[in-house]
C-alpha cells in the first residue's frame, strides 16, 4: 500500500517542460547580435481563448527580456501572434497532477526592419507539465514568462529557452 501511495505522489508532482523553436526565416547572422528592439506588438488569433492580461504579460515580459540584453544599432520591430494557448485548471492540477496534461503556448514571431523588411520568422512553442506543483502558482504566468524567454533568446541568437 505504501508503494502505491508513493507512486501516486510521484506522479502528482512529476513535471516536465520544453521550448521548441521552428524557424521559417532565420535571422541574418550579421545583425543577430546587433539588434535594438524598438517595438513589440502582441495579438492573438480570434479562435484562441486567452485573457487580455496574459497578452499584456507576454508583451511586458518580452520587452523586459529585450531591455536586459545588450542593445545594438540595428532597430527592429517584433510582432507576436498567439496561435494556440491552453492552461489546465489549478484544481485539476491539485488532484490529478501530471495526469491533467500539459500547458502550452504557441506564438508566431516576425522580426522586421524599420523599412518593413522581414528579417526573421519563427514559431515558439512552450509546453510544460508542472504536475501537482501547478496548483500552487499561476500556471498562466509561468507559461507566458517562459515563452517570452524563448522568444527573446531566439531573436537574440541564444540557444536554450
């Protein structure tokens, strides 16, 4: 009986996360480390159920991420379009943990020059399954923040996410 309880508890708190980046147009390497982001625009597909507060948080997190980077001389605009978004309920997390499934956020990122030329286009998918721990913090905030980090790293040419 103790073994069953321990296995159940392990599954309750077990979690995993990943950030995948699918490049459509790669950022030119000669400017990748010389960027200064002067505008971030965030939108969502009409079919995506996402609160405005989550979109605002994504914009702020991405802007703060870029502000923390060393600024270059090449001004760019970053357009973010949320293509898909799903957060599992916190109550469900408490009782079912990892069995609730993953939270995820898919964002299309387009980087353009001041002249309007597309410099890079890619998708960032953040997926996480915080297990039972997800009942004790805002899964929405965590998913948005981690997605923002992946976006900033991809635009700035850093690996990881």
